[in-house]
């Protein structure tokens, strides 16, 4: 009808976002918190889809992975930084990952994925592990703490920490590689992306 067509045309000017929740479990409370964050930002949830497959009867809890995708729109400007901050704060309380991105043609055409390494693809910080091998773990931690308080910028703190590792043999890196575990699901994620034709990169400092 003319009214439906008019509503469709008006909707095309809306900002559209995709919010993805991923974790071993996604609770009603987490969905409610997500909905509250979006509502406070003036976003309306238009659609909720479950992306993860059904769980087989014979499975272990370690195999549980759930993924839910929400499509949200707004007819007014959205404070995206605030939304991201609130969503990240929500993940601090539980074993949950969240992504907030524009729903556009550019999202669908991306073919390169770049990952941070420390505390992202691996469960730990390589420089901290190397510092323990060098016997300067507490000193490196103190420099990191100063940087977190804003007393040093990143480049200053990084150079000071690396300087404390001078003389550490290359074999220490191999020890760290053996000791630091991958983040749960990292291998599956990278393997799936490669099968889908994506190029994988790692961010460097």
C-alpha cells in the first residue's frame, strides 16, 4: 500500500547496526542488558536471529557456543562510542564477547580480518611472560601500572619494559609459546574465516 511504501522509504534513512553476542551461554539477563543499552541510545531492535547451530544431545560443556545477532535502527544520531563502552562494560561481568558495527554493504564486502594478539588470540601478555623468564616481572608490572595511571605514554612504557628484557635468549620466546594458551575458539574462528576466503592478519605495535 501507499502507507507501507512510505514507511519503507522513511526507514531507508535510518542508521542500521548489527550487534553480535557470542559466548558459551547467553542468558536472558544479558539480552535484557543489551536491549537496555540500545534503548538508552535511541536504538530500536528490529530483529533478533540465532546464528549458532542447535546443541547435540551428546556434548560436553566445553563445546557449548552460542551466538545471537540483533539488528537495530535509529532515525536520529547515535553516540556510538557510548554504546560500545556500555556493551564492553557488560562483558566484564561474564564470559561474553560482543561486537557493534554498522550494517552496510561495506560490512558484507570485507575480506581481511586483523587481530590483536595479546589477551585476544592468546590468553596472556607476551611481554609479561618474557619478563618473568628474565626475572624482572615485578619491574615490568610496575611500569605497566604507571602507564595505566597516565604517568607514561604507551611508547615510553613499551621502551622501558623492552629494555629490561635485554640479554634474554631467543629460547625464552619458545618457552612462552608453549606456556601461553590460545583463547577458546581462536583456532576454530581463524580456520572458519580462511575457509570463507578471508585473509588473516595480526596487528603489530
